[in-house]
C-alpha cells in the first residue's frame, strides 16, 4: 500500500483523529460521533475556496508528518472532550491536493447539549489550526506559483515558483 493511499489514525475512547489523501466523507464523520447520549452534533467542514487575498487559487496542497500531527490532534481532541464534557470528537484532515470546493478538514463533536457542542467544536478547530503540524501550499497558478504556509489563518508563507517547490522567493 502506497503512503498516499494510506489513512493514518489514532483512537481513544470517543475520539478518532485521522490524516489521509482520500476525499473526506462527511456522513461517516458525523456517524462517528453520534450517540444515544448526545442531543447535539456539530460539524465543521473546511473547504478549498477559489481565492486568497484577491488572488485566484487553483487548489491547495497539504503536507504533514503524520506521526507527529496525529499525536497533536489526539491531544487536542482529548483536551476539548474533557473541558466541554463532549460525548465524542472526530477530527479528519486531508493531505495532498484538495481541489476547489472539496473539504480539507472535518471536525465533528457531539454532546448532551448544544452549547457544549458549539463551544467544543469551535475550540477544536481553532486549536487544530494553531497547533497541528500541517502545512499548506496555496497554488495560484501561472507565473505566480504558490505560497507554502503553516495551516493557520493569516500566517505568512514562503512563495514558491510554479514547477520548482524547493526554491523560495522573498
């Protein structure tokens, strides 16, 4: 099995975190957190948009070192599950090329009540964006190339020219 066809995951009681190159499945992520003890399920789906700061984006490409990123994701899921008394947490991040309108991340949480689910889901997302060791290439196409950056909003990146990802430009 090639590395790109493999899904990496870690589990704990009521927790599933995963990284993989396959298209993310919203239905299975929601199903993974459903429980008769939960009266609320909250899902966040982060999708690739067609622009960034006025520049057209052709796609995003995500890269990671899965053993490290999964440990961080598991720690975040354990923390928010405990803090917000959540029933279950699933965090799934896609790696590789993610075309426009497709999901790059799914975070689903369940809880006995909606308030805890909303707060827990939002905190899981923000901590994931802040701490998980996933990097993204925003590909602008043409001569512009793209920008590699940490996977958190507004983080400054390093521009790369199309066809030469190893060479950075200031």
